[in-house]
């Protein structure tokens, strides 16, 4: 199962908190594109950093980048 590192591409304001570029999480998924399993990315950012990117619309490839680890 491939493991991906998902990082923020730019500085953003998430529910009043500033998030810098480069904040990252790691997820494992059977999908070739981790954004096909966006719910895992969403849960990982909440679990690791306590930020919810979904309501702000930041849970997309426009704001997040990924690398295969």
C-alpha cells in the first residue's frame, strides 16, 4: 500500500488560525491519487494538527500537494 505525504502549498487561514506552507501529514491508501481518498486526508489533518480543512474548501490539489514516500 503506497504512503503519501500531503503538504500545504501556501499559507492559509483556517477557522481563524494561520497555517503555514509545508504543514504535512502522511496517509496510506490503495489509490494512485491520494485525493481520490480525500476523507483520509481530512481525518489525518484533524488527528495530527487539529485543523479542519474541509469546511474552508482547502481540501483540494489547489491548496495541497503530495509526494509518494
